[in-house]
């Protein structure tokens, strides 16, 4: 953290605020056009929310270059978005830093009110926001609508938590002293988000940060920048002060340098990242040089265990919900199905029947669709690699197993049996619609297989044995456990993992603590 430097700058040095007429001129020396850019996009998308420029200091900014964003279902270009680089990132950090000097002093009640207004606007525009998610990520529209409600609920939740940041009074052995513990906002938070939940991953972080009194710079995924920019438009309408919420979209080509700039900028006090474990390690390395506070929600490899005592029908329903949401592209998707020998054949048969009956592949805007495209060609290639590797090592394709005829980014929902631990799908997160089933004999064996991974985000199991439920829930090396339940995410509950799945927790009453620091004050002479 740059705490000392930050306090000196805000309170003592009185750094001059950049005049509005100059805030759009970057340090690199070239001017940035002050325009409000809109993408044409496909018919049906809100032109008022489909923005193409970055959002810095309360103004829309173009950049020297642009990059295209495509609909993964059709390949159609949705628009050209400002390709922000290091200069724009530094300008956004400066705007956030200057805004923090005043935002930190805004009362908790007022911050709460502004977040609530932002929430209200999301609800008012929920249909348009959902269509943007479907267009840029391919997610089925019903799922996108669910994400918008989930996303908005984080703003509502943290609008309420803003007024519940409490300190402590400690009575010391010395009668003439009192000890106080204050909770204060960290400062500027750099927020780096993924493409699979392009709205909810932002509000889960930003809601907590703003409630705590921090300001933010958001770098959204290059595949899905429109959701972040739509949120900026609504934040502006809600009256969020300039510089409190900033967005700097960039292409994949510039993502590495922009990420490094955010993690090494001395005005940034906090890094919050959701994405792959490999990228998280790189960002941790950059942040370590200035010892910044860091939150990481990284990769998973979730086990889904079905014991002999389980209700098979309930387990199949949970497996469907856990595995195939967003075509298997969520960090808490079940990635390995461990089924006890006595119930194995029945489970596989019913699982295959449910998949064939209930899963429908197609464009996310089609009402019947439950399975949209994968995000890009690279994602499809990884799924193909996992399936072909499994088949070459003896796995059986029960259903699916190849690309879908709908389009190049679509893959058939796939069920594999006779899967062994040496296959790639047993060792790596697939991030696609593939369900590999491993047969096991004992509880100890299942727990050992589940815990062998070096990551531990979520885990699921089905059992009707109360003693077994307690044993397995406590022994699974994950941050979140679903017992007889396939959907576990909730704004009220802490989200996060153990081992190499990350650091810290998001959502819940604990989420706001990630953006606060404790200060001990000794009050003497009483």
C-alpha cells in the first residue's frame, strides 16, 4: 500500500486537481477526443448503453486506437472499442486518486444512497443490460437476465453494508488510556474482471469498494467490455461523482502492459482480480514490489461427488445446474464427477437422459437455447483437446463429444464415462460443456481424488448420511461447499477459494473488509 504517500498527498501537499478541460490530455502528449462514442451493434441493443469509449474522470474518452468486439455466436462485429494503453491507465488512476481525496469523506449514508440509485437504474434497464451480455458473451438470454439481477443485488447489498462499517473501543490496563480501532478505506482499487460474468464480477468488487469509501479503475476483459461501459453510463446517471468509477477497456495485445501499469502504480492501493491462476500469479508478482493489498479469485477444478446414499434424481438435477450453466464456463462449474460404484450406472444413465432432454444448443437470443457458444475458438480447441485425450486413454463418449453444427464456437454437451485420473479432464479445468465421470469405491478415495488438485474454489457432493455429510464437508479442501445443492452463489455469502484458487472473499458481510484497513489509535491523558 502507498498509505503514507497517499495521506501526505491528500492532506498535506494538496496536489492541484486537474482542470476538467485538461483531464482528457494524457501524459504521453497526445490529446484524447472528448466525444461520446456509441456502437451500432445488432438490432435490439440499447444505443444509449452500448458505449465504445473509455470512461475516466466522469467523461467519455476515445483512444488513439480501437479494437473489435465480436458476437461469439455469429462472429458479427458488435463495435470498435477504445483500446486504452498505459497512458490512459495512468490517467484513470490519477482521476480515481483525486476523487478518493473527497470520496473518502462522503458520509456512509450518502454513499449508500448513491449505490442504491445505481441499483435502481440497473433494475430499470435490466432487459437492455441482459441483451448486451448475451451479445458480447453468447450467454443465453435467460441466464443473462439472471446475471443482471445477481449483479444489481451486489450494489443493493453493499449500499446497506456501507452503513455497517464499525470500529472498536478497547479498554487497556492503564486507567488513563483508551484504545480505538478505526476502519478506513484503502484508496484507489484496480479491478480486473473476466468475460464469463461481465457485469456481476464488476459490481461484486466495485460495490464493496465504493461502500468502503474507495474509488476504482476497472479493466474489463477484452471480449466483453460493453457491460462495464454500460455500468459506467448508469453510474453517471446515478450521480456517482466523477473519478469514483472509471473504465479502461483494452485489447488482448495491451492487456499485459495495462495490468502491469495498474499493479505497479504508486497511487493504487488495492488490486482485485478474477481470472486464471497463471495470470493471478503474474499480477501478484507486480503488486508485491509495492506490497499492495490484493484479492484474487482464481481458477477452480470443482469435484462433484455422488455417494451411494444419495438421491440420484436430486444429484442429476444438481449436476445439470452446476455443470452446464453458461455452457460450463464458470469458475465454480463442476469439472470432475466422482460417482460411487453402487450408484454409478444409474447416475450416468439418468444424467445422459437429462442432458439429451433439457439441453438445447443455439444462439443465446433464441428462446429455446440453454447452451450458447464458447467465448472463442481457443476455448473450443481446449475442450476438443480434453475430449480427444480422454478418448485416446480409454474413456467412453456417452453423449456429445464434438463441435456442434450450429457454428464454429459451439460444442455439444458431452458426457464421458470410464474416465481415469491420468486424463487431462481430470487434471485441468476444462471450462466447457464436458462432464467426465470417475468411478470410486470408498469415501476416503473420493476425498483424496477431490483434494489432489492444487486449487480449491468450490466442491459439491450428494449424500443422505448425516455423519458423512459433516465429515466430507469439513475435509474437502475448497472455499465453498454445496451439500445436496448445485447452485451456491449468493450475494449474502462469502465467495472465494483456498490453495491456488485465490486470496480473500467477495460478497457477504466480509466482502467490504477487503477494501478497509484497520487503524489503532491510543488515546492517553484521560
